[in-house]
């Protein structure tokens, strides 16, 4: 699964400290436009990295 900001398209995100006025916010923000990351920003249908696939196969064999 990959993350891409739905507002600006950036792939990078940062974590911040939770503030009292943002009770529902988890702390992840887009590094470019500082929009809070939401479910709309997740790309669940993207292909897995080949290295991750290899690690999963090795784990299943053990």
C-alpha cells in the first residue's frame, strides 16, 4: 500500500505531535502541503515492492 496526497500528489509525509484542537487527527501530514493524511490518500491497490514479495514468500516457507 502506498500513500499519495490527494490535494497535491506528494508521496512524502511527516508525523507531528497531536494538538488538543485536533482530537481526531493522528499526526500524519503531507510534507508538501501539510494536509492531514486521510483514507482518501491511501492507494491500497498498488503493486507490492518486489523485495516485500520475496520477504513474504520466505516467511511462508519457514
